């Protein structure tokens, strides 16, 4: 799998995956993600996230993390942003908690 994403595109993929994981993308979740990435990147990556299966989503994230160097600070910031996506709609459901644990393992 060749992922030639920029770090910004990777960030968009992770955040959009987080928003989409429970198949309910709240407008507040989308608003938060749009505050982090430009509109063109948002739409291109959003399509990719939705088309990919859950397994492919996680494989791509894992692959990108292992192929690229991230500082501890970058990892912590990305996980904070994932939490912000989950909390954007005011509540965190069971599936979002489960996905956060998986992402924390992959990224952290």
C-alpha cells in the first residue's frame, strides 16, 4: 500500500475516520475537522474514508504511522484532535470509545 499523503492529508483521514466510525457524522464534527484542514482536502479524503472499509481505514492509518516519523508531540496532538471530533457533538458513544482505544494503540 503506497500512501503518498502529506501529514495534513493523514490528519484529515484520521479525523474523518473518527467522525465516520459510528456512521453518524455530526455537523459539529465536520465543522471541527474543517477548522483543521482545507475544503479541497476535506472532500477528497472524506470520499476515500467513506469508500474504504473499516479494516482498510485502520490498515492505512497503521501503515502511514509506521512509514513516517511522528514526534511525541504530533502524536499527542492528533489524539487530542480525535477526542475533539468525538466530543464535538456533545457525547461519546460506545463505538467512538472503542475506536479511540484502537487509534491510541496505532498512533500512540
